[in-house]
C-alpha cells in the first residue's frame, strides 16, 4: 500500500561550498497543495526552485518550509549594509521618548543590532549558485524524512480505511439479501389487509397486481446496490494504488452517500432502513478519515 498521510515533519542538513543549510518542513491537512516558504531575504530568488522541488514530491496538504543558511570557512562572501535612515529614525524616536519620560539616554550602537532591518547581511548574487546545491541537499533530506513519516502514518490510515470498507461491504450485503423479499412481504401484507376489509381477493386481483407492480418498481434498489458494490470495490483498489488517492476516495464517499440516501428513500422496509443508518454512520467516519489522506 502507498497511502500517505498529509501530516508529518522532516528536517535536513547539508554542508557544502562553504555553506551550511538547515531545512525543516511540517505539513498538515488541506484539500489542495499549499506551500509556504520562510527564506532569508537575500535568497528569495531561490524560492521558485524550492516550490518546484516540493511540488514534485507532495500533491496535497499545507506545507511550511523553514530554511536557514549560514556561511562556514571559505564561504563568507557577504556584504554588511547598515540602513542609516532607519537607524536615525529609531534613535531620534527613542531619545525623544526618553526625554519626555525623564529616562537616562543610554542608547548605544549595539542596540541597533537588535532592530530588524537596520543591519542587513547580503549575499552577493553570484553566491546563489553556490548556495542552491547546499540548500537543495538539505531540502531533499527534509522531504525524505517528511515522506517517511507521512507513509508510516499512511499505513495506519490504510488499515483503518480498509476495515471501514469491509464493514460497509457487510452492511451492503445484508441490504442486498433483504431486498428481494421486500415485495413478497408487501404482497402478503396487502392481501391480508384486503381480506380483513372483507374484499374478495379474486375480484380485486387486477388492482392488487397493479399495486404490487407499482410498489416493486418504486422500491427497486438493485441499481443502487450494484453501483455501491462498484464504488466499494474501487475504494479497495485505490487504497492499494501507487498514486495519491485522497481526492478520489473523497469523491467515492460522496457518491456512496448519494446512493445510500436513494436506497433509504425508496425502500419501505424497517430492517433495510436500519441498515442504511448503519451504512451512513460508518461512511461518515470513513469520509472524515479520508480527509487525512494525500
């Protein structure tokens, strides 16, 4: 089985070309693929490549990718830039507030290091070609770890979903066994009511026959049973397929709900009605679990 969960976590590291990269990926449920990348500003041009690599390995879920890159010996070709205009605005604002509040002016240059965007470390553009192989190596390791966790949880999901499909198979089999006798019991009950009313059954034979024929036509659920059997068989097949099955299983669950609702509305039999309730309750649990499948 290759069912994968949509939830998981992976971490990867790589050291190369004078750089060290760390990538962490976490994913949760979502109907479509949604990838959010937290990347150092200087490496923003690499985001499309990251999205392409992630999209090639994941098909559903909300994935958050957090990336950190640091230079090691021989890789520190960076430029430090100080945003003096922003530093001046911060300094003037803080000193003005200190005067108004009667506080001591103890501002120092080291304080500016704590202010976001005042001191910026920029990688030169040519370094992106050196950083990318390192980042991609860490990304690949993180994706493999994520997929390993998603597959481990997916095996548990597949076992649970298979058990639920097996139960639905049993309920449908009971409905199918019961269905042919519904018309027979209706005919018997109708004839008994006519006798109790004192009506000659032989005289009313044609009317009785038409009524039974109409009842049989209105309550015929053979087509719905056949379609449900097909959907359940397809569900078992999807759980063993190599391709992502979440969307297809969700669609099948919707179709099965439509068919069982039709059976419930057409068949005037207490036992079958009870079985349709059991079927719908288990189908709802199946459908909820499918929301976790990639």
